[in-house]
């Protein structure tokens, strides 16, 4: 009882009992309480306008609405769920009769439908913590709700994928559920109506109400094409690519040139509301917080969320062939989780002008400055970017979002083995009887960080080069350019196994002296608690840092020669940096105890120097007149 009332009071305190603020916090707050209540307000299962009227008035109105929804579902269940014992008593027909008008024929057809649903339900989020969706009770609830929906909406019926839409809704309701008799006995006062809203006896009823509202928007994406009319999901997928062309014409043209039909990936994205494109049930819950809490309307942000995912992965997609591009679209990599230092150097999203907001009905945005808040989850940043792209659909907006993701991917050295979004701020308890108890969000403490080593002094560079220099350090005139080895995934992997490379492990000197940096290994003092630093990982930090410097020097060399491939050189170095990152992460993941490895803490200062040079290089490309040294 006390926990429930604390959550209710916390929700009122955070939102100031304002629906508009509730919508904003749906994008920017990691652990907003009572998710199922919030979702019911967003989907109009509970009238949100009464949220600000005080507990007494709100409780009176909400109780009427929730009783109506539960009574309706009870009637549907009584109508469609047939009991074979009751049929035997009410009909004289034989259970194996072939008469199509017999109640037994309907009963057997229903059993076939239930079998089809059960096959899909058994595969629902198998990696969810505590095996929540694998428990018999939860699978029964899923099957019953999907069966009643299929019978009530016979024109559509059940379609594969609906179980993955229902599952997060059921989890949200089941997590908040409490035993109302215990709460009433404890004396809940005016706020005791919240216990009736989250009554554990009506988990199935409340999950159906949410699912039915969501399917009012999503149902058309499950319909098949009929006659000359294209399927709605195909039309919507093409619409999503049309929106991509507004913010990233090059990427949209590249995907189109490969003859990749948008529905090949858009069908799953739309039907499952990105349930498989983000990693972990917790990430799904947080993303749905934003999709359902959108100030422009529930699920109005779906198209632009797909656009934001495409822009987030443009550095991989725009250089890929057909197989690589389609493979990435069907198996998107994890969204990066930038460090606080990286967020400080991330260019912010500008505010949307009032004229643009008035011209665009969907121009509602959450607080854009919250994008750089360190506590934000990756999917929440994605949702904020999607809202920004929707409000300001332009090539400049797309370039800004792409630049943010490029920076986050290039500096995403932190490797955390355990997915910290696995539960979305809720605890999942598996129980058959009694049902799952309500949970209170638990704050997760960040792992401690190893102190950053000092940066070694760097030799002066020739003024005619931004990155790299002569390997001998000779001055005067134009530095001599030494051919440098191009690094690929295979060569990097080979070096990792053999322990050889362009620079020594201890000093990290790049081939030809290009952007040479030094790595000071951490002191031999014992690491902080819960931090593990494998010696083999530490040994490769200098080598990999030197390779980054060498790649930057190659890019500077091409630009210094004023070749026509200058921009492609930047794209090449970006791809190579991504490759080095992947090899680095593989190096960490194969070491024991890698769950707590934070390699960026050992070499962040050195990487910052190299990345500073890359920033200068980008400025030189964009404003060549300000950098005559490249002539």
C-alpha cells in the first residue's frame, strides 16, 4: 500500500499534475512510475484531462471508466470462450459431428486458433529477465487476450506479430498490479482509487483495453493487400522512406539504388513497433513511453522513429552493398551510449522556430536540450531526435543528427556486457499463484571509473599539416609523405591475434609518425570495486590508439594533396574508426570479467587528442579559406 501511494505521489510531483508535462517526461525521464496508468491516459482508456482535478474527482471519474472497460471485456470473454463441459450439457450434437452449424464445429475451430496463438506466444521475448514470458500464467494471459481480440475482430483475426505488441502492454499492467483488498484494508483514503485502477484481479482485462487501443492504429498494418490496392504497411513503409529523403537524400537514394523495397524491413518495424530493433524488453518499454506519450498523439512518431534509426546507422548503410545494407536493416546494431564527456562535446539540437511549428501540425517536441542529459537511455535519445526531425524536416537537421551519432559511435569505447535496459526500470517476478507482485523501480548505480592517465608530451607538427607529420620529425619545407598501410577488419583482427602492428604496445607510435600518441598504462594499484582490467586488453590500447592516429594521418594526407576524393577520405576514415572500435570491443569481450571493463578510462586523454585533430580536419574541409595550410 505504502509503495503504491508513494509512486502515485511521485508521479503527481514530477508531472505537476499536468498532462503536457507528463508527455514531455515520457521522453526524458528514465524511471517515471506507474507506467500502465500513464499508458492508459495516453491511449484514452482513462481520461487524461481529469488527472489534474485532484484525487477525489479523478478517482470518481476514472473508476467509472475502468469499470466500463472491464465489464465490456468480461462480456466478450463470456461470449467467445466456450467450455466443452457446458457444451456437452447444452447441446445434443456429438462432439465429432461434421455439421458446420454445430457448436462443436465452432469449438474445434477455436481450438485451432488457440493452438496457432500458443505457438507464437511460446516464443515471446525469450531473453526477458527472470523468464517472465515463459511462465505458464503469463502465456495463458497472452493467449486469452489474443484469442478474444481475434474473435471480436473477425475480419482481421489473429496475425503473427500481435503477441509481441501485447507482451509489453501486459508486462506494464502486471508490474503495477496490487492486491486491492489488502490496500483497502490498510485505508487508502482518496488515493485508494489508484489501487482499484491497478487491481491484480483485472490484469487480463486492463491489458486487453490497452491492446485494443494500440491496434486501432496498428491493425491496418496487419491487413493483407486486396485486389489492386496495396497493403497499408507497404504504403507506410514507402512513406517512411519519403520522409528519409527530406532529411538525408543521399542515404535514401543509396537504399533505392540497391532495389531494397522498404517493406522488407519496414513491415517488421511497423507491425512490432520496433520491438526487435532495440535490444532488451526494457528498451522497448522506454521507447514505447515516448511513442505512446507523444504530444502530437499516440504512435504519431512511428514513421520518424524509423527515419531516426536509418540516420543513426547511415555511416554503415551508405557504404554497404545490397547484402550488407539489407543485413544491417534487418539486424540493427545497438544504439551507442555516449559518455558524459562525449555528450559535452555533442552539438545540441536547435530549437524549432514558432513559424515552423505553426505550419506543421506534428511539430510538437519534447525538451530538446534533454538529449544531452547523461541519464537518458539510448532509445530515449533516439525518440527525441525523431521528434526533432519531424518538427524540422530538412537536410540540415538530418546532417546534425547523423553527426551526433557519428561522434557517439566513434567515441563509444565503453563496453558494458550486461544490458542495463533489460527490465526498463521494473522487476519481473515469475509466479504461478499468487500472481506477480508490484515492483518499485530500483536506481542503478553506475560502475566506478578508473582514473584517466596523463597525456604524454607530443612533438610539434609542421604548420602545413593538421594531423600527422614526418616520421623523422624534420622541419622546414613540406613534410615527406610516407605511404601508410590501410587497415581493414581482417588485418586488424590478424594483428590482434599476433600482437603486432604499426606501433609498439607500450608507446603506440603510428607508422610514419602520423598522429603519434602515447599511452600510459594505469598504475599497478588495485582497481576500484567491480572494475576489472585484463592485462591483454591494456596491452592493446596503445596499438589501437596508434592505428587511429595512422588512419587520421591518411585522411590528412589526401586532403593536403587537394585530391578530388577529399570528402570520401573522411568517409573512409570514419568507417575505419568504426572497424577499430569493433575490434577493440571484441578484444574486451573475450577477456574474463569484461562486464565491468571501461577501456576509455585508460586512454581517453590520448583519444581526445586524436579526435581533436579530426575535428580540425573536418573544419578545414568545410571552411578551406580559413585553413590556407592545406593549399
